[in-house]
C-alpha cells in the first residue's frame, strides 16, 4: 500500500474512508476528502511537512485533488480553481499544458463524471478498476475495499518473475490496471475512455553541440521549475555516480542564486555497488559544493524490520530488492527533510535502452524482452503453474504504440513503461517519510530527451548480443562537464576516472575496474547483489525469507519443486537466484498482508 496517496471514484464516502484507512498514518499526515452517496474523493498527504506536495479543491459537489505538484503553475498564472475548472472543461488540453510530478483526479457527481490522469513520465501512477462503476487509488491494496471478489492475475505473477516489476497496465490483481504516463482516464455516465493526451517526438536529433545545449538547458529549466514547488529542508540522495551529481549541482545552483530552501543536505548509502567507493566520492562532491553530507546506514539488521513495510509501500508492484536502497530513508538521523529529490535518471540520457535494443532486436516484443527480462521466458514457465504467456505484457504494449518507425516505437514503449513500472515504482518507500519530487517530470525536458541520438545510447562489445555493455554513456559525462567543471574533476564511480577525461577512456575504465573488482571479490556490477548476499549470509534474513518461500510454494500458481530448486541453488552458491527469490517473496508477503 502507498503510505500517502489518493482514492475515489463512483463509490460512496464510506468506501473512500475505508480506502484511505488502508494507509498507515504518521503523526504529521493530513487527510482531505469529499463525498456523496454515489461519488467520493480523498487524499492522504504530508500536511504541513510538505504543503506544496498536495492540492485539494471543492466546489459544491465537485472536487479535485493533485497528489504531487504542478511545477509551472506560476508561469501559467493559474490558481487552484482555474486548474480544475479548465480540467473539467478541457481535460486533454489542460493536462498537456501542466508540468511537474503529479497524479490528478476530479469527481462531479451531478454529471456522473470522474477524471484520473498521470503526469508525462508517470512519476506516481495510480490504479483503477472499471467493472460496476469506476474506482481508483494510488495502489492495489488501497483499492481492496472497492473490489467485490479480487483474484490473482497470473500475468502479474509472470511479470514479477520475468523482470522483478510489472509492465504494461498489469498488477497482481485481475481487472486492476495501472494508468500509463501522459494518460487521462475518464468515466462519464457509465462510459469509460482512456486517452493519451501528450506524446513527445522521437525523431532522433543530430549528435551535435546544438542538440546537447538544448538538452542541458531544458534540464536546468526543469530543476528551476521543481525548486518552485518545495520549501523547508530539502534532501538529495547522492552517490558516486553522475545522475545524482548533476541533480545536486543544479539544486545547489538554485540555492546559491535565490536561497530557495531552508537547507539543502545530501544523503548517501553504501550500495550500487557497496564497498565505500560511493561514500567517498559523494563526500568529495558535497565538499566541493559546500553542502553537508550524511552517510545513512543500510545494513541487514536495519532492513529486516522494514521488509513488510517496504512491500506495503510498493504494493507488490516491484521486487523488494529494487526498493532496498530507499529503505535507508528510515535511517536518516536528526531532522528529516521535508522533501527528498530524485536524481535525473541516466536512462533518459541513454544508460538503459541501448543501441542493441534499437537496432538488433528482431521485433518490438524482442526488444522489450532483451532490455527488461532478468529471467528467461522458459524459466518463468517452469516456475509458474498456470496458463500464462510470459511475453504477454510485452505483446500488449507492442499493439499500443502508434509509432510506425521501429526505433521510435522502441523508445515510445520505453517511455510508457520503464519509468512508471520500474524507475518510479520504489519511490513510495521514501514518500512514506517525506515529500518527494521527480525533477525531470517536465514535457520540455522529456521532449528533448526523447530525441537522444542512437549513437549516444549505451553501446556493447561487438558479437556479445548487447550483453557486454560499455557501462558508461557520453551524454552523462558531457553534462557534468557543462554544469560544473569542478565536479568533473571528481572521479566517476563506474569508471574510476574524472569526467573531464575523454569518453573512450571511461569505457576502458569501466571494463578495467569491473574486472579488477571481480578478481578481488569486491562488490561490483554483475556480482551477487546485496540482497542475495544477505540471504546467504544473514541467519535472521534467511530464516524470515525461508518462511515466506515455504508459504509461497503452496500457492496454486507456482510450481513448488521449481521454487525449491531455485532456493537450493542460490544457497549452495551454484547460481545467483536473487531475482526469482525476491519476486516470490515479494508477491507472497503482499498476498498475505493484503489479499488472503
């Protein structure tokens, strides 16, 4: 369950209250609601801790809510009433005009009308069901009071095993769908429509200085806009990588120029990979920017007590190991930040979707499979004892895109799925303690990022079927040089080299540092994950997860022998089965707490 969020639809006020009551409460949380016998709407939010992170509007029987923030509100000159009046009058055109990270919803009982919409990158996608009216919430568990007879969707089980997260509109529940980015779902007088109100142009730009200047300028503007939506104490997760480095450099610039926040603090956990390299580099970056840096514990003994809370927050939509790092939010000492910022994602700058996925895949389904799957489809079939196609969600998405050019269709499917279903899926863990913002939820920046030249995307060694990747991408290295030359003199965690050095050296540095770490047995890319190591080495975590795995083996949709085989191979060190075991334990914990 999301720990803050929205709920509503063609459900009475009492059902809305029940939906909101599924969310655990912190002492500072606030709640707003509006309802009648036939329609209701409510939000649980951070109250005065993050006053700009929620908006509630009521006009007679009609009501509206923004979970998150509109970052260009001042530019538009629109007050809250104007936003919702325009939304109800012309939803698609209004939403296309709004920027920022948000989910927006409105109800008008007199018209038997409900609107539900996501921002342009799907920073906090809600779910809905549309049988017998229309009901929505921030997560599936919150929707439970509005479901008559919920059942497990084998496609959701398959997705979680295949990727460790969902794809398309799939969830663990039959008939419960996730809303895609830049999409408005409208229920009106018994009819349901779902429309995409915005899409970027995917025609690749020329790989030149003019395009790169545009990309960097738009990133700076989206940070400026996001800064207008926060106040108080602001925190940014900072690692030795370049995504968080670029983000903190820009928020530090905003703070110097206009003293936008009461304080700006960086936080670091020792992971991705562990071993201290991220901590040391983050300290150097913070010192260069004259900002405080706090190292936050991330250990097995700290994690085990919040395992169930982590699954609750992410609502069974993503493996708990993908959300593990953000559980460090609970370990921040002293005064917690009012708002925690997400770093710009390197995936928008070519880190994830590679040249291979665009140019070598045999089909759009094949491209998604190669870019996302962590288990082979045949392995999923062995684990799932149900009639389900492991490629089903990919096939559904391949029919959704309206792009006729293959490479552009690949990028479109990536924009519509990767960010809401994986990149943002663990954010509710941090959002339970503080407000959050995704600073790149901005159409102008996304429009620029969508045109990224294929030659600037992740490369791989010839003949490796895209598996032996270069590990670094040119735009990330170039961007930090432009944003802050001093930060370009601090080594990059992936290559161990200064970003001021030429890109080809970073490719060589990535291969060299990764190979050396493997030889020394140090944490690195491609090694056993932290979660997998904890399961092998920590008696308490192994005992707890073994209990969950034993329970999962009795589920009708899993093959008990295949699950046991995975467990034993992992514990014996024959193979790293972290992904499959985390998928199995994630869904079992969620089902026990919210379904059974």
